C-alpha cells in the first residue's frame, strides 16, 4: 500500500502556498508539523480531492484517478460539523447511510467504532452534551466507517485537554498497523510518541523529514540552558533563538539554540522536538 504526492503545488492568485511537494507514504503514522498558515490544511484537502492542485497529482497504489482511492479514504477535517440534536449513534447511522451502507451493516459498524473510541456507553446521549474530546473521538468513528486504508486527520487535538489528547493518540496508534495515517498538527507532543516519520512543512515544502530520533540529531549539541539576570535577558532575546524561559526568584533560566555555548557555564541539554519546532518556526512563535 503506497500513497504518493508527485510535484504538488498550489497557488491562490499570486500567493504560492505549496511548492512542488513530492513524497510517498506506506502503513504507519506520519506527523505533519507546521505553524498555522503554512499550508497543512490545503495539503490535506488536496489529498482528499476537496480542492485541486495547481500542478501535480496524487497516486494510490499506482492509480492517479481520485475515484479509485477516495473510497479507501477516511477524513476528519479541522472544523468538523456535527448535528448537535443527534445522539452519537444517530449521527454515525446517518453518516453510514451517506456512505451507502445497509441499515444492518450501519448498525454493526457504528457499534463497533463507538466501542473502539470509548463512546458506546454514551451512544444515546445528544452530541450537544459531549465534551470536545468526545466529539473528536466521534469524528474518528465516522472517518472509520468505510474501513479506510488512508486516514487523514487535520489538527484533530486542537482544544482538547491533555487527558483527551492521550486518549486520542492511543486510538490512532492502535489503528496504524494496517493504515496510512496522516496527522496534521502544530502540537509537537501529538506526534512525538506515535509517528513513524515526522515532516516539517515550511515555506510551501517539507524542510525536514525523518523519525523523531533522526530529526533531533539535527540539533544535537546545540541546545543550552543558563541563568541570566532580568537586565541581561533582553540582550540574549535579541541574539539567540530562545525556546523556553523559566523565571526564578533571583534570575531567569534560558533555554536557547546555538551552534556554540552562548555564555561561560552554559549547560548542554538533550534536545526535544519542541526545540526543533521553535527553531524552524521562531518567527511565528515570537508573533
């Protein structure tokens, strides 16, 4: 099973959003990292054939015909709409009917995925009473109804509390053995533990791609922590990429990325994916 993007570009007028993206995916979870506005949603919509690329094509198992692979695709968009007066079960039965299932098949599949996503016990409650995490899990359930081989998830954990994010990640990890799962996010922890590969999207293309371990090796020996006074902080903020600052009673502990030790006594520390993310998207992080 292989999904390919070949020379994908997308422009809106004179603004180029995606620039000649080519890559391929097999079974497993792929984390697509990028700041808001970098084109993640545009890329997801192109894969789902919701918008057409300006150039390039998508292939699945050798076919470039969207009708050949859309039937194997499940999608949870960033802004997914629910019928809040429906119960969770009613909603899944409705979505199953739209996907052409018989009533019997729809009930069997709906119950199956309500159990998988931990919603079976609340299946008869109205969606209006669901928490944000429960609604997202219901979104996963509807995306799975047609037993997709490709699962596209666009910013699926935005607004969820840490506990719900962990539940969500566990579900995705369980599904990844026999599916291609593309998870778009700007929340590093969503993909750090479960992604087979992480792709960093910036300026219309992938600037890095690899496992978490491979990506972290790019900034190994370049992350430092040291203490400064409040007065000194402004100078370092101007000269270095600051990934974290911790205010203590007498001073400030800075965590920065630098090719060399920024000050005498600075301690080298183990890099994290968040360090790498801030390094690439420091302009956005600084507002």
